[in-house]
C-alpha cells in the first residue's frame, strides 16, 4: 500500500478496480458463526423465498469491502471519515463483484485535505451498490 | 397498488425521534480480527497488537439499533447505510450507543411494490462523552408477494 497525497489527486482520477467473490461462508464468518444473522445469508432457498434468487450477500460485507478498497487507495496515512451507500440491487453469493471508484471532489476544510470518492460494486454488468466515501489525505508539505 | 392503504399507524409514528437509553458496547479484538480475515485486509494499522480496529468493525458493534423500528411487513432488507467516524476505534474500549428511529414512511412502486422505509441511527460516544462514530441506516420492509417480476434478482 503506497501513500497518496492530496496534491497528487485530481477530480476524475479513477481507482483501479478490484474483484471480490462473496461466498456464503464469508457472509457467516463476517458476522461470526455464533451470532444470529439473516438466514438468507447462508441459505439460497431462504434467499429465493425473499425473491432474491439465491443466498444474499450482506450489505455490510460489501460496505466493508468498499471501505477497505478506498482506504487502501488512500494509503497508510489516509483516514476514512465517512461512508455512504445505497444498495440498489441485492447481490447473490458466488457471483463476482467488481469494486471501482472515482474521485469526484477534493477540498480543504478546517486545515484538512478532504477527498470524496464515488464507489460502486458491479455484478453481472449492473451496479448493485453505489456510494460515496470521504477520506482525509496528508499533504506533501 | 394505487389504492394501497398505509400500514403505518400513529403508534408507529410516535416512535420517531425517541432516543434510547445508552447501551454499553465494547470494541472486541475478536470481531476486528475475524472481519479483517474475511475482508482480506492486510493494512498494518489494524493488525493484532496495534490496538486499533478497522473502521468497518462498526458493522459488528451493534448497540440496540436492531428492533427499534417496528416490523410492519414480513421481510426486511438493508437499502441505505451511512457511517461517520470522528476518530479510530480502540480495541477493548467501551462505548455508549444511543439509538433512535429517524423516520418511518411508505413507498409505493419500485422493486418491492408497497414497502415501508424505516430509518434508524446510532451514535457512539466514549466514556468521556466524546463522539466516536455514527451509523445511519435505512431498511426497506416488504412482502415478497409484492416483488415485481423484473427478472433481475
């Protein structure tokens, strides 16, 4: 993970996409095997009964991936300040998810270097989660 | 569905804006470690021994938000989420979580047909009363019988 500096970031910069493969095991392990979760995370039939078409990928797992994706891009001195996401379509386990991002704003506020990144997960060519993540980056000076 | 009557009652509406009593929660090392493993996060800031939990540990912290909004329809799915961080989480620290129902409203049309949007929030404070993080989430309640056949699920 390399450090990204505020001065080197431009609006419309794109973050290199990353592919993830969510599984039902990941969904269960993410929350802990002893913790109750939505049955549809582990059971494709339960997901189908909800009208989803298979085991449901937890929104919080996807949000966490997006958070990590942006944090990795920002580098070890970058700080994630906020994450906002809209879950537009349910994702089904065992189908690849592509994470991508683009810088949409940069500004200095109260002495902080703030960068807004628009992030999206894409499954089967369609966006499933859209969000904005605000990170604070160090400056070079 | 145009003549669908709202299932939200005055009793439901009366829940909006009421804050919960603080619920004491702990940032657990095992949660942070397990979630890092699942996510595949190798960020050196959060490895065991640093005492710092990654931001997404918030997904495991809870704090009484679940169950605050009434379940009016049989199924629910998370549709919007916001996390805000005032500072990093420290492993082992105790936080007081204060939750509230922000809004309950009907929605007609869309993927779920008649649905109900329930928005809740939780603010987390350290034991000195300083704000640490906040969660805002919208859950869409729906009846599977109302899902429109769009072939995209």
